[in-house]
DNA sequence: ACACTTATTTAGAATCATTATAAACTACGA
DNA sequence: TCGTAGTTTATAATGATTCTAAATAAGTGT
């Protein structure tokens, strides 16, 4: 159980009850994980017996994303997927089961990007490997 | 001006007026391009002075995708992006301008995926390089 | 060309994720 | 404790996408 109050305050976010609870659900875990907003809402209900408004869940997730505590996973789905693993890493996407699987950085060889765009710098390089049966 | 009638028939799709017009807009071009459904609808209006129902545009795009004439670009956006370039290739995504830019295969070094999932085979490997100012 | 079956198109309704609204509430510094 | 700015909330609004069911067009056999 980490103390998230400081972490939030340091990023200019007030440590409200709701945000602290969401922090626990998101970050008090051994492993990082992927989720949609709806899955997160369910997890919160399960873990805290405490309903947080859907609007707040959206607000908080977006605030955390902006601060770099979460990131969106670029994938075509009707729902947006987020990842608590904010390090640069890659994914398998199982097309048949519609499931995302993290790849370790050591699972993918180095990637060299040879082209440059003037005035732009590379923020991230992510690989999506689609799998089928 | 290619003849798309055969192409459609060969894939089990009836060559209707609407589908042929959409083919012209999508494939009668020097270069491949990216589009959303709304952009495509606009392009059709501009090029053919002929309104095609939005439902038909959706149906057709999905049919073409299933047949492999189009593919979705995995990116987090409120609208789905499609690409007329169906070869395996990579993208820059300019975060500031929210614009996609194709990368040539020669712009990216070879990518080795070292991990395997039992019973699954790799369908595609795509890199998304996010750019910022 | 005709009749018949099946695919396709269409407008409009329905769905569903996400965002906006605006009123009530809360954190926090003075 | 007060005041203010930030948050939460229920609910409404938005907007992309899908569904529906009726009208139309294409393909097939005669």
C-alpha cells in the first residue's frame, strides 16, 4: 500500500478520496495490466464497495494519462484500452480472442527508424504484433 | 481507370454502382492514403456528385476490409482510420497535428520478434512512431 | 425478356462509448 | 473559519457506428 497523496499533490492533482481509491486499484499490483474504462469501473466496485461516478473515472483516467501515469494503447477497438505499464513496450494482439499481451523489451529486437521529420522528435516507438490461429 | 467489376465479382461481391464508385475514389489514385469514414463520404460527394448512403459506405468499407482491400490503422482516435495501403508497413503519428504519415519499409530496420505464443501465428508486425514538437 | 431468389442499398432508429453541463461538494491556503 | 478554485456527480448531449426493415438491383434459370 503506497502513499499516493504525495504523488498526486506533486503532479498538481488534489488527493481526493476517489483518486486515491483509483490509485489503489491501478497501482497496488504486482504486475501492470490493461483495462478499459468499464473494466476499471467494475474493478473499483469489486475492490472498494464504493461507487465512483463514471464521469469521475473518465476524468481521473484522463488526468493520470496526461501526467504520464497511464497510457493509451493504440488499437482499433470500440473501447479505449489503457495500460498501467507506461514504459515503452510492445504488444501482441490476439485477433481471435481480442486480447492484448505485453511483450518484454527483450522479446523484440532493436528498432531503427531511419527517417526524420523536420522539427519533430520521436516520442515513442511501439510495435503491435497481430496474432491469429 | 481500372475495371473493378471483375475484382469485385472475384471476391464474391456484386459490382453495384455504389461499390464501383467507392472503388474509384479509393483505388484510382497514384498514391495510397488514409481516411476516416466521414472523409471518404466527403470525397465521394466531391468526386461523383452522387450521394451514397452513409450505411452503404460503412458496409462497403467493412466488406473491402474483410476482403483485404483496405485495412484499419491501429490508432487511438474517436474515429476509425483506414488505409488503402494494405502492405505491411509502418506509421508516424504526429501528436500535435493528429496526422498520420506512412513510413516506407526501408525507413525502418528489420524487426525481430523473439517470443512465440503456442498455436498462434504472426499475422502482421506494425510500428507506430509517435512524434511531437 | 421474364420471373424468382438473394444481395444490396437506404433512411432512419437504436446503441453505446465518451464528453459536456451545471449544481453540489471538498481541499486547502489565507 | 472563509473564500476560492478544483472535484465529483447525475444526467443530458454528442457522435461514431450498427441495426432494421422496406425498397431496389443483380444474378440465374427458363
